[in-house]
């Protein structure tokens, strides 16, 4: 019997078929084993990973929705959603604290050394603490912000000047950095005066690059509360620590890693502002 050298011999066909059957049996066995162990096949795992590819480093890992799905069209639409979600709970927290809701004024004190933000409410002529939140994401070192790209969280007395929902970090309060003090001190350095940086926020998520990252549950409360109080009645103090404590002023000056020559003046103004809190 003669064979065409360009086509497989009968024996080769048998071996090839046997290998195919063996490989299919192995594949079936592996798929069955993967199912028992809860391991998704590579093709399935790849398709399941696609939604996660939309997740940003700004997203809270405990939040299963993507930032795209959580986007609000405007601050007003965000507030409407927050009213339904946390409005009653926030009002109950004020009632338990013996405070009227919404309050007339709001002070937020962020202390960088312990990564805390305490909200103070003005009641009967004095500021009283309402709630303390953890600052879950910070960046930079101790000392004020000097220029764009240094990843420093500013230090000083600031205002809230608006709301944003077009950020990856869920939602945000806009800080008026650089304020008049920052601009005044930058005039002595022409290079820095043109490059102070901007876009400092108090936002959700866990990631910071010069902003205060509060996590999503906290920013929801801060966003709704500030919206109701109104930005012009809201003050923000970002301090290296609570400068009212004995020896804190001197320690903060010594420990600061960013030390412009006007640092004592800055810390003195913050300390004087904090002295108004009883």
C-alpha cells in the first residue's frame, strides 16, 4: 500500500485522534475541578474583571459600584439623593447632641498629626463639638503647602467656596486655597507666586494628593451638612495639631518639615483662631 507523503498515515490519524480525546478529557476534568474549587476559567475571569478596570485609585474598596455609576449630575442632585439616604440619621444625630438642625454656622478643624476632623457647631454663642471624623487619606509632610506639585496639604484658615460632583473621589467640598495669606507670603518668591497650586478639596475616597480624603460615608455627611449651612457660613481650619495644647505651638514649629520663615506667623494666627473654640 502506498501513501501520499502530504497526508497523515492511518496510524498518525489514530494517534492524533487519541491525543485530541485525551486533551478534551483533561480540559473537562480541569473545568469540573475549577468549578468545585470556585475558580473561574481564564476567559470568564477576564470578562468578570472588566467592570473593575473602571475603578479608580480614588474609589473606596468597600464600595462595589464604580465611580461612573455613582456620578451625580450636579451638587443639587447629590443633595437630593443624600437627603433620602442619610438626612434622617444626620438630623437624629443633632437631636441626640442637643443641637438644632440645620445649624447656622459650621467650623471644621482638621489636625494633620492625628488625621482627625472635628466639626464644631455654634450653639448659644459658643462653638461646641458635634462629631469627629477620621481623615483616611493624607499626603506630604508636616508644614504648609508652598507650590504646585509638592503634594502638601495646606495649613491655615480657609473657607469652603463650592461643591463638586465631577470628581473621581465621589464628591467634594472646594477649599479657597490659596487664600489671601498664602498669596501675600508668596510675593517674596516670584517663582512660587506664579505656581502656588490650586484645586484643594475635601473629598471622598482614600487617596490624597494634597487634599483631605475623608472616605465616602464621611464626605456624604460633610457635603450635605455644608450644603444646608451654606459655604459662606462655613469655616475650615487646617492645623499641624491642636495648637491650644500646652507646648504644642513650640513643638509644631520644631517638628515641621516644611519651614518657611513666616511659619511662626501662620501658626500664631491658627492658634488665635482656635482659642475662640471653648
